C-alpha cells in the first residue's frame, strides 16, 4: 500500500483538538454542532457516517469544486468519496468539533491533498488552522482537559483562554477582554443558562456530563447576542451503539487543604479570620449510555452524589459557621435518529442544591465553640430541559428548531427570621468590638435578607442554513421570556437591619439631612429597610441573517446582521422599557494565504447589544422601598436567643437623628419619573485582526489584536434639577447618563405645567448643594486594547505545550453594569452615576491587568504514567483612591459610613476640610494614582496512573491546585476618606480578597 494511503487510512481530522490553539470556528444554532468542508472534484459524492450511531449524510461536490456537510453532531465519522456510485479508495476518519469546520481537501483520486496542514497523531489528525473561521475562540474536549490540573467547572475551562480573568471583586465571576463579570453568556446544548437576574452566574452541571467546550472571546457570529463580554458553549455527552458506563469518585479532603491566612488592618483590627476555616468535598458520579434501539435511539444518563462539609468563622471571629450540603445531580440526553435526514435530541438536568449553615457563638482567643445560634438554609439551582429537532431537506437546506426552559432558584431562610433582626458592625467599628464581650452582635445566624426568588427562562428558536453555490445563507429567529418571581425583606420584627459605625460629632448623618451627630456621640446605628417583590417578565426577541461567501477558494467573507428587541415589564405585565430595532451589523473575513490551510489572516468587526436584567424590573417596576434611618448607639446589652437561649449582644438603640432617607425608594404605580421614556440599549463595538500559521505539523503560532469600545451606559442616576428648576427631592431614574433624558414633569418636581420634559444630562441634571451650580454627567466611555501572542505544540500521544502572552489596557470612566471598585454588584444599579463626581475620571479601570501569561503542558512518561501542569502569571490591577466630596458642592459624592455603597469621587480634601464647602481645598487624584497591586502567579500539577491491564480502563489522578500556596492580595479597600480630609488610615489600600489557598484532589475513574 502506498505511504499516502497509509496516512489517509489513519486520518482523524479534528478542528481545535489541539489544546490551546486559537481555533476560531463558524458557529451555528448556538454552536452545538460542526461541519466538514473542503475542495474535491465537481460532481463527486462525499458521504460521512457516524462511527457511534451509524447516521449518514451525503452531498454532491459543486461545480466550483467545493463541498460542505453542515449540522453534524459533535463526534467521529468516516468520510467516503464516490464517483458514479463507485467508492474511491479507503474511507477517511474525521472528527467534528463543536462550532467549527473540519477542512478536508480531496484530489480526483479521492486522496487527501492537504496533509501538510494536518498533524497525524496515531489515528488522530489535528486540524491546525481553521480557514473557515472569522472569530476568536478556544476549543477543548473532556479528554484533553483531563491531562491538565483544571478544576472541574466551566469557569476553570474558560480561564484557560487568553484574555479571560477571574473577577477579583467580592462577587467573583469572569471578565472577558476587559468587560465586567455581568456581560457574559453561557449555553449548554444551545440552551441559554445565564443568570437572568444579574448575569453574574449560570446554571451548572458536573464536569463529566460534558463532552466538549468552546470559549468565545470575541468576534462571534450574528446568531449570538445579548452579550458584550464572552460566551461559553458546552456540549453534553450522548449515547452510541456501544453499551458503556463508568464510575468516578472525587475527593478533596480537608487534610489536603492549606489554611487561609488571617488578615488585619493597619491599626491591628481584623479584616477577616480565615486560618481556622476548613472544608472537605466528596462526590460519586455514575453514568451509563447505549442504544435503546440500535442505530435509532440512544440514551446517556448520569447521577452524581455530592457531599460537602466545612466550617468558617465570621470576619469578626465572633461566630462559627458549620456548613453542610448533601446534594445530587441528575442529567440525561436522549437522541433519536428518525432517519438520516431528521433527528430529535432531548436534554434534561437538575442542579438543585440545598446548603445548611449552622451558626454558633465563638471565642477566638480560646478557640471555643459556644451555643448554637440557629441554622440558615440556602436553596439554589433548578430543573432544566430542551428539545431540538434537526432536519436536512435535500443536500443544501437544513432547519433546526429548539424549545427549552432554564430554571434558577435563590432562597435563604432561617428559623430565626421572624424573631431576630440582623445586626452588623462596619470596618470603622473594629477597634470597639471589645464592648461586645466576645458575643456576636444580634441573634440572627447570618443577617441575610429573607429573599425568595425563582427565575425561569423559556426559550424558542428556529435556525436555517441554505447553500446556494458559493454562498452559505444562514438565518434564524429566537425568543426568550425571562420571568422572575421575587420577594425580599430583612428578617426580624421590625424588618430592619442595623449596622454600628464610628461617627464624629458634627458630621451630617446623611448628605442633605440637615441633621448632625450630637456632641459627645461617637457611635451610631444605621438602620435599613429594603422591601421589594412581585412577578416580572422580560422578553427578548432576535432575528439574524448571514451570508458566508466564498469569493474565491481561498478567501471567505462573513456578512451578517442581527436585529434585537428587548422589553421589560412591570408586575402588571405592562412594558416600561422597550428597545426596538437594535441593528447589529457584523463583518468578517478569512484568507487562506497559501491555499493549503496552513496560514490564515482573519479579522472581524461587529456591534453587540446588552439587555436589561430582571433585577431592574424588580427594583423599579415592582416598587422598591429602600430607606435609611440613623440612631444614636447607646452601647450593648446581653440578651438570650429566643430559640436557643444562647447569649448575644443586642444594640441599645437611642435617639433617632434626622429624617428617614427615602431617596432610594422607587414607585411602581407611575414610572414616568423613574424610567427615561426614550431609554436606549447599551452596545459595544469590537474589531479584531489576527494571523495564524503552522510552523510544521506539530507546532503553530498566532497573533491577534483586539479593540473594544463601549460609549453608552444604562443605570440609575441622581437627578435634582430639570428645565423646570430644582426638583425639591432627588430622583433616581434609569437612564443613559451623558445623553438626553425624558421624564414626566409635574408639580411634585417643581414644574408649573404637566408634560414631558427633556434634560441634556451631559450638561445639566445635577445642582450642586450650597453653590447651586448646575452641571451634567461625563459621557460614558470604556475602551479595551489587547495584543495576544500564542504558540502551541499539539498533543501527539507523548506531550503538548501551549504558551500565550496578552498585553492589554482597559480605560474609561465606568466598568460596566457592576462596580468592582467598591464591590457593588446590583447589576445596572451601581454608583457610577449616583453623583457627577463618581464618573468624571477617565483612566485605568478595575479590570486593567496589563500583562497576562498562561502556560500549559502535559507529558506521557509511559502508557501507565503521565503528568500535567498549568501556570498563570498576571500583573496586578490599579489602586484608585475614592474621596467623599468635590469642589464647590456640599452634597457628598461618596459614602461616609459604608465601604461598598455610595460611590466615591476623584477629589481628596487637603485643607480646611472641616469648614464649609466653599472653604475646602481639594486635590485631584487620577485613577490608578496609588500604584498597582502585586503580580500574582499560580501553578497547578497533576499525575495520572493507569492500570496496565488490557481491556480495563481504570485510572487514578492526583491534582494539586495553587501548588506553592500563594495567597497574594488581589483586591483592596479603595475608599480613601471617611469624611472630607479624614483619611481611612487603617483600611485604605489594605486587602479585601486574596488568592485561594492550595488544595488537593484525588480522582479515581473506571470506565467499562
């Protein structure tokens, strides 16, 4: 047999199979499938047959010598060329990856002619450069991840991709290419499972439930929308004609977990105690798959039992929490190949969880756990399902229809909810905690609000693909109805939460209160009443049209447009936010520079829109009561827990100072002053230019540049002046800051006649206290620039290596719909626009990590032993000082009593700070003026042993994460002042978050 035929018989072409290569791919119907395409002799027949299910597809090579087989489920196939009913040579093994196109060019004899673009690895061939791609993405499957020390969750997989970093604020998450953590989208088998309430999380499933992952970091096609960050695609496993099963046991013992460290402020007061925190995790995963009806009906099913136990102390070390979770996951996938042209896939899984946290009094000095203080139970997750039909009509037309539902629950409850009010102490009170005599403040076990929320996303979509000569037309529609049923209040008989803080006599209790801390009073209580609730809907509809045009055999254009429509509704079902005709054009190109698939130049440009999250519906359209009142704190007294009898410290509430601060209340009855009538959607424009080339069949390298720009924000903003004059009260409408704002004018805000009024918020809308000067808000702007280098050595049954370096810069005056600077994550309702001083500074943003290095490597010492490692090195983010006031204004632009709320200014008082607003002297402080956080690095390592017995697939893997136990600070307090000129000496630029300690995982897997 000829050598060429030997190679040909061994081929297994796989798009993106090499770990870490920038392997963009054309995605369709949320990228749950792939394609095979290339050049061949006109008129020949190309047929692929699934090796797992026996399903087959055929296509005739066009007159231009090209062919394409689209909508192929992820998996392995045999490709056969025939002419006049006669097979040409041997069949070719082809592997199809999610969201990509496998390129196989065939000679007139049926031989593969682009072998130089493919790397043979035993019976596998890696497709190094996807010339059908115009996007930036990263593909990896379950087997490839198993070679590396990667935590078993979707976020850990996403972090392998360049430009993806962990959210370092208190609410975590993932940041893609400079975006905030509330701008991403996550799909499982095409079903959107992104958190619809704040967009900061997503529904989850066990790592072993998935077959392949795709991480889109930019340039994604028009069938994807509602994201200005990144996209994570996950495809689950499916059954085949082979009966298979497996058991996997994973253990993370507490004895193999390093302790955290205790952290203190400069004055010695504690920020947090973590050295005695501990946890252990154990799970057993059982799966089975096989044919229900051979070649027709296939089933994959999985059950996972999870046990998690641990304990931790509160930040003030007065409470010991004992945590227990005993949960089970179940999931199943049913595939019905009705015939070779029609199929139906059903997916269902449940990620419901319940965690119990028992609270106990605790004496840190003597390490003594005291009396039980009650339990708190948290429910999360939900049941999810989808049904997908795929139909091939002739050789050139394909249709897909999907319906599904994603459910997420968030509910925390306690036996003490009706009896105990939550009591806290803020950072300023740390030096006075001795007054509590070692008791915890309040009798509620957590202090968390009683919040019950059920979110449901109903999804329906249609996608079509039509091959017309050199044009591949793709078009489709989709609809998502997101429903939130929510109620929230603080526990306790008064439904108030209380926070003790240190005050200064003469300070105004809240800006504009015209009430001041009495002489001799240094301790105060801030009480908060926050109530919201109702049933709310948001509907999102979209239509897209795309032409993938092969102008020449080597040059492809991707011309697409997406139309979006968003509608947020009140509890009565009326639309209070309606955004129509959101047109998002996208253009891409890919040039196969040498015509052999080894070298590619690609680029794209596009616009992406972001919808309004459901928390806006709840807080505005349902009516939000969010009020603050202030009291003198007259010390503490010991009382008995009404359920357990244990002692606790109760605050002695004294005289109320000043009126109730009701400025944050929003009413549901009439939203004409609460929401801009002409509210416009947030969008981002993105431009990418990249180059990718093979050095040889093993090595490839790539470089690409990315530019992103966002010039619109949507948030609540402070408004106290209109064309009618001063409003008399502060309004907080949802608006586009820096643009025109239209609300209803009436006598309640100083208008002589009723009617719509328009305010140019770039020049007006805010009247300074005292001076009366009227100013506007700075126009929003966020830009991201990045240059990425990557080199990759593909797995060849022996070793792999990948290295990437990313230089990036993120500038602007707002991060996005959340505010990591202050750790405030109420999406779309943060403090960027609570005062004009909060956003006037343009400069480096929170997610500006200038340098990122990522390395991965794996090595097989023998068939029995193999090793893997990862290393991530990242420069620190900027440290920015936030002040309280700004020049010529008596109204504060930053909180004087809270670290997280209340925004902050770019001005620091340097002289006459205790005088009137007109006497104060300020110094401007740019973003990042206080330097950078330190570089961080973390390394993982694993070793895998496989039983050297023929026919037995048994392995044991030991993985260590953060091998060197680095616990470097990744976030700090950035509030510089407590009052004008009053430096927060003990807390400013001290840590709030650190790298997670080292832990070890043991995993035993038996597949049969």
